[in-house]
C-alpha cells in the first residue's frame, strides 16, 4: 500500500517558525513533524510514500532524500504553484492504482492505521475520513454521519456549528475516484472534493478515533504538541507496534541540571509534577518514563532545590527533556 503526505503548504499561520523551512519540517524535540508521520506509516508496514511539496521543498528533500535512511521509499510530487490539499494527489493519479492513504503534513498523531484500513474495506467505502472530537471545531471541517457512520453532511470551518467531530486530514481513498473526478489545478479536500462526493451520494464513511491527534498549524497548537510529547501524552506508534532498530543498541546520553527552589515552594512544585502522572514517585524522587524512550528523574535535595537527570538515546533530546522540567520548576515556584 502507498501513502501520500501533504507537505506543500506555506504555513503562514505558523510564522515565524516557517520563514526558512517547510511547515512539516518544524521540529518537536529536534525531529521534524514529517518524520513522525513517516515513522507512523512505517510502523504499519507502509514504506512507499509520496510527499507533495511546494514551499521550501528543498528543506524536505535535503533532510529525507530518497527515504533509505528511514527505511522507506520516498517519491516527491513537486508543485510549481500551490495546488491545495487535493490538487497534488490528483496530479499523481497515475502513480496511485490501488487504495491508498493520505496524511496531512500538519498532523501530529498516532492514529491506528490498521484499524482505518480494516474499517475502509469493511464499509466498502470509496473514501474514509478519519475524525476526532475536539473542544473547538471552528478551524476544521465538521462531520455528521448516520448510524452506519456514512457521511451525510460536511461543513468546512463554520462560523456556527452543531457537533464537534472534525476531519483530521487523514483519509483512505479508492483510486477510481481520481479518474472519476479527474481534475487539473488547485483543489481542496474539505472545500471542494468531499462536498462533491456528498452531492453525488458516494460511499464516504467516517472512522472516529480516540487516538492522539493535534493539528500544529499555529504557534499555540505547535507548543501544545511539544508539551504533550514531553508529558508522555503522545506515544510514538513505532514503539507501540514493537519496532526495533536494526542497529546495535546505543548507550543513552544523560543530562544533569540543578534548579534552585526554596523549601517553602517545594510542596507546590511537587504537586504540579505529580499532576503529569509520573510512572513512579516518592517525596524525594519523581521518575518520568517518556514514551519516546527517554527517562527523567527529579530528585528533591534539601540543600540544592531539585536535581534533574534526563536520559535519552540522543544528546539533544536528553538536554531538551532536562531543560523542559527545569523551566517548569522555575515557573511553578512563582505560583
């Protein structure tokens, strides 16, 4: 099976982070968002990946190359001018001759791809839209389905709305749609293609997920995604699926950081730390097992405030983990 990752957007809402790089190259813990998406696909055995590119495309190509370094095969679909979320997919229809997946380059997620595929075939759908309930659906497309999960109404970025089940930008499509609705030029899934399919009463179904998903299209959501990963709320799918590197085990890096804290403020800080649900803790020591493989131990020292030890298989990640908790401890002292 093949997958298409949509990575051609300019990312104006995410500036200044996207002034010099493509939006999907914005990093979380020193790893581009796009790399998380590639790891997601690879963890489910999907290694033939097409990536639509346009804005700052060289930053994507220079980093990922042909994909061999990531154990996948990457083909780039270069857009001379922006073609929207669907235009690039239609342009590449000759490469897509069997059901395929589409992932938004903005998505930071661990959606269960195998369940989406199973649902798609079970429903005999021509298109499956992956949805999720969110608190504020204003910036997304809202999905309404019947009792069989067939899509009956879709409203893109409404001013007023009913319901909070939104389109995540993850799809599975029957390639025959690309011929049936052949199109050249700019086109958008939410604004154009999905409404057209509904008008023609096509078999479009909605797979509702409870998995982690966040659209990092603006600075606030980008920061939230980073914090979610640090707190262990996002679990990398490759680890869930039992993926193991073929290389020999690499000894982890450890970063030590000392943060001063008055004894009178320690109970507040400890309470805040415990809110993040650590894997184990005591009055003197708190341990966080990060889902990406890192580990942080925070020790309460009577004379020196808190001592933070962060361990990871990459030096930059170990530093990032330690600095993250150091910053949080300083902020919580001021509460």
